[in-house]
C-alpha cells in the first residue's frame, strides 16, 4: 500500500443476486485476496435497468444476501438499492458512496468479464472511472476480452480505448481513489443464477451450489418454484 494513502481499497459488489450462489461468494473472496481489499460491500439491486425484472422481490434477495455473508469477516451488505423504488444505476450508487466515504477512499467496483464487456451500455459509463477503480474477474487462462461484438469492432471500441489507457495492477488500487481497470483471475466455477433457478424449479438437489442458509430460506419461502 502506498504510504501516501491511509485507507485500503473497498470492494463494491452489486448484482441482482437472484439468488446469491457460491460463484458470487468465491468472486468476492478471491477479489479480496488478489486485490488487497479491506472489505467487500454487497449491494443487491432493486430494479436493474439492463436486465429482465428479477424473479424474486428485492426484499427476499436482500435477505438471502444477508444470510449468505453473515459469517464472513469483511463482508457487509448495503440495502440502499434494494429498498429504493428507483432504478438501480451503478453510477448513482457510486456517487452516493463517494458522499458517504469521501473523495480519498479507494473504491473498487467488482465485475465479471461479461458485465464489463457490456459497460458501454451502462448509464453514464465513462463517469464510473472518476468514481471508482474497476476490477474484472476472469477465469484462469482466459484473457479479458474488451468490447462487445466482432473482433474488429471491439478493438476500436471506446471501452477498449479506456482499457488501454487505464489498465493497471492490483498494487495500483491503493495509490488513487479511482481510475484503474484491473483484471484478476478467479477459480472457474460453472454455475449461474439462471441454472440454479432451473434446478430449484425442477425440484433438483441444489446443495453446495448456494450457502445452506440461502437454500433454507428459499425452501421456507417457496421461492423459484
């Protein structure tokens, strides 16, 4: 950590978490290990603008995230988006966190590679770099693909230009409050919320795909049937 900074980076992990599964938890754990994060703040979305309406109401998704992270040191839950009727735009959330935490706190927005590839479709996406670093999780042995569409288009995309300018290392995250793009490899787990919902809907065994407390909550409240 740079001697000029007094705070370690804080990870910001948003998503619908419909439901939260072990892939989400592994991403957050390995982000903390690889990026030197002081903590990870989970922020379940209320009304995500670029996805279909979540299958499960925000109150249930928020409750499941709280159960999942309760016993993990350094993991916290931010209920602001889930409890708001407004659309959940990441740029608005980061602006709120900046007001809360101040301009000097390094913030690291945690994204999967697929989400990062679609970043140009996000609301005021260029402003994200003024508010936080972006760390992109990739599978071991897979290089980060920047930009959507065919290879030629991706190579000349605005996002690719930002990546070339802002690409950095984990050690850079503590030296400034925002502005870097840092890929990091995580354990490859072939699991998705969609596949988990399908198993639950079919009445199949979902043990070890999500925390036991989350599965107990799902069964108790008859979700995803």
